[in-house]
C-alpha cells in the first residue's frame, strides 16, 4: 500500500511538472492573461481526469479514495514550478496593481 502511494505521488509530481512545462512552452508567446485562461483550465482538466482514472482503478492498486485524493495535494506546487513563464509574468505584473488596503 505504501509503495503504491509513493509511486503514485512521485508519478503525479513528475507528470504534472512535465505537463505544465509543455503547456507553458506552447503558450509562452501569447499574452500572459490569455495564457492564464488557456493553460490553467487545461492543466486542471488533465489532472482531474487523471484523478478520476485512479479513483476508478483504486482497488487494483489497493488504495483508498482518500489516499488517492491525498496524493493530488502535491500537484499545485508542481504546476507553478512547471509554468515558469506564466507565473513570472504574473509576479512581474502584481507590483503594478494598487490595492486599496
């Protein structure tokens, strides 16, 4: 059980990093606000479909629904690392936004 969870967590991290890096490279030439509205939903849909696949096959891997969902907690940081161009543009723009508080 622990080996399956370990393999799932590592596999998800590596695949998410790869997917977000590929999408970042594909969309890096378009304006970042358009890139955000394309890249992030595509990543979310792909990752959610991966989650649904693993949930459907959970008994094969001797994993519970909670264990599978728990493995997906580490996906968000991998998306931000792999989406370097998008998040660099967002970081560069944030100081320009004046907040009222």
